[in-house]
C-alpha cells in the first residue's frame, strides 16, 4: 500500500467517533465523496500523550521525512539505542501509524524496515 492518504490521530473518544461518522454519512447522503484516510482514536488526551511521547514523535517525523528505512539506520540517525527504537516502533505500528516489513539479507538473516502509512499525519486532542 502506497502512502498516499492521511492519518488523523484524535483523542476525543467514542463521542468524537460518532460525530465523525455522522458527518461522513451526511456527506455520502448528499452525494459527496469522502476523503480516504486512517483515523486513530484515543479515548483520552492522556492516552494519546503517553503513546506519542516526544521521542516517538521524533521517530515518526524521521520516518515520514525519509520514507522506508532500515531500523538500524534509523536508530543511528536518531542517536538512540536500537532496542529502544524497536520498542517504540512496535507501539507505533500497533497504533496504525507506521508499517514494519522485513527484507532478506543473504548470509545475514533479515533486515527490518519501517515506512510511513501516510504522507500526512494530523494530531488533534481535546482537553
């Protein structure tokens, strides 16, 4: 899947989910197209802040700006421990913000690559 869409990260819980769904349904009823994209919704702003720490946001920005990159190279560019980057990647991938893949490295096993799922990320929190 090419990263052509947008990812919107929100922290407005169930109410926000239903508000967005209702707005999209109204657009469809009027015959308007809706924009393709991914919405990641956190129940509370605190949950979003915990998932998207300063280091994880830095990692997300780096992957978005550089595109698909080997995890070892990413850790070196960020001057961070590879295991810490791996742990953060797992969390961001689980939230649907990044994609992890593996490529064969003959004689050396496999290389782990990370790539963005979208060309644009929007973070919105209501406190």
